[in-house]
């Protein structure tokens, strides 16, 4: 398969995965995409490929800001949602700083935060389709228990 054909096929597969993904899986895909962009940016930075580094970090910022941040639903717990949004804004700011200053430590910090949040997100994975219901339609105790790993991850950062 030619390079173009393989890329087109891969892109079609990803688009199909996104369209068919449950919200929880889609969030994991966003975390994975942002983390991949950060890893790529570090490689490009080390190789002094500045244009590619800028593009990778731009994609990471887009994923965090327009994917993860805007998907936060404040209806269940507005305080928690506000803190999570603030953390996503902080990650976006660190990615922008890393881009401007070629700062590997800022990339590492952003990757650590996103990795911690991704790990918490995995821990609250729904066990069945019923668990994907909106919080108002589920047992509030179960939702509170499920959100605990995310709260612990968020509490480790002062936002």
C-alpha cells in the first residue's frame, strides 16, 4: 500500500473510531492524542525541527482546549468542573510556554498532568452501558465513588 493510501486508510479508521466511540472512550482518545503530540514535540525539539514542533504543540493545545476542556460538564459538580477546567487551561498555558521557550520541563509537566488525569479516567471506566447514563439518571453514590479517582488526581494539583 502506498504511503498516501496507508495514511488515508489510517485516517478513515480513526474517523470511524471517533464516530462510534462512547463518550468515555472518546475522552481517552483525546488524552492519548494530546500525549502523542507532546511526545512528538519533544522529538522534534531535540532534532531542532522547529516548524514540526510548533505544529505538534498546536495540535496538543487544540486537543486540550477544544476537546478536553470544552467537554467538561459542570451540571453534576460545578466546583469540581471549574477546577478541572482551570487545570486544562493551565496545561494549555504550559504547552504554549514550552512552544515559545523550547522548554522541555514544561512539556514534561503538561504530559504528567494529562497522564495523571488519563489514569484517573481509566479508573472510572463504565462497567456497562448503564454506567454511561447521565449523573441525574444514576445512583448519586455510585457516581461519587466513580469520580473519586479523578478528584484525587485533581487534588494533587493546586489550581
